[in-house]
C-alpha cells in the first residue's frame, strides 16, 4: 500500500490539488476561447465591416495611389529648414517646461514625501492621469484656442503631455529609495529640504535623466505632427502639402521628419553615454 493510500488526509489533499488544477485549466481554456471570440468580433466590426473596400479597389489601384508619393520635391527642402528647427525647439522647450511642472507633481505624487497625503497625493495622481489620458493633439487644439496658432501652443501641449510620464516615473522612483541615507541625515538634524537634496535626489537622479531623455525623444515625434492642428513646425508644412496635393512635397516633409528623429536618437544616445 502506498503512502497516499495509507494516509487518507494526504490522499484528500492530493485529490483537492488535482481538482484545483483541472478547474484552473478549464477556466484558462474558457478565457482563451472568450478572448479569441472577442478579438475575431473586433476585427470583423472595426476592420472588415467598417472599411470601404470598394474605394480601396484592386491592388493596381492601391499601387497607383501609392506611387504618387514616390519622389521628392527638391525645391521644397530649403523651405523645410526653419520648420525643422522649430519642430526641434518645440520638443526641447516643451520637455524643459514639462520638467519644471513635474517638480511639484512628483513631490506631491510620492507617498513617502508628499506634504499632506490625504490632499496632495490624490491631487498629484489626478494631474498625472489627466496628462496621460488626453492625447497631445487634443491638448494642442485646446492651447491653439487659448493662445492662437503657432509654436507656443505646441510647446504648452508638449509640456502638459510630458507631466504624466515624467512625474509618474519620478514619483515611483522616490517611493522605492533606500531609507538609510534619509534616516542618517534626519539623525543629525537635517531638514526636509536637505533630506530631498542629499538623500533622495542622488538616488533617483540617474533614473530621472533617463526618463527625461526618453520623453524628449518621444516629444520630437509628437512635435512633428502637432502642426496638423496649427501648432507650427513640420506638421504645418505637411498639412499644407497635403491640401495642395503636392505628394512629392509630402514625402519630402516625411524625410525631414525622419532626419529630425534620427538626429534626436543620436543626441540622446550621446547624452546617455556621458551622463548615465
């Protein structure tokens, strides 16, 4: 007689474990089937039924429409220099302004250093969520209505959009710090400001720099399309070329955007190598 059959208690435990495993497999299988059905239904509704297949036409029609964009408008390139610089400056200024806005948001949003947890913590978290939830184009439309057309609307949109990511990552990094240096400074009578400057900031500074650089890269891409809603930069030139059906000009603007993005990638790589 085996050990399990000799011990009824162990036998019941083993049966219960096997039953739990079978139940878990059944639940996983049912969830997989339900998820597959939902994905198939979503594809059918949003892609198959909602697409105007007659307008797309045959492969020849698709190629004919695509071929319009093959080629460059070389005469347009000199006119792209100023909008390209404007796009880069929108990303830089928007990121810098967003970083300034992130200081109180990260301070209030870190539970271990927030001044008044019942008030400041949920307020900061609400600010972060609001920033991340609204698309940068929506923010740009809002600021275009407030300050008018131009680069200022793009800078403000990029800044507000950056708060959610930078402040959230910074606040979470502050919550995960080592409390040894904090307790040491407080033990010798250090103030809260000294604790933040000498105990907390040195621990989270590398992560903050990495997050800011990453957000700056993303903001270059964002600033390149904000001109579609009147926020200046290459996006505005892109919109004008589309309206005038200058398809080669559209391709030229896309190439300029690609160059700006590659430049941003190279600069961020150099900064990471030097600072992180």
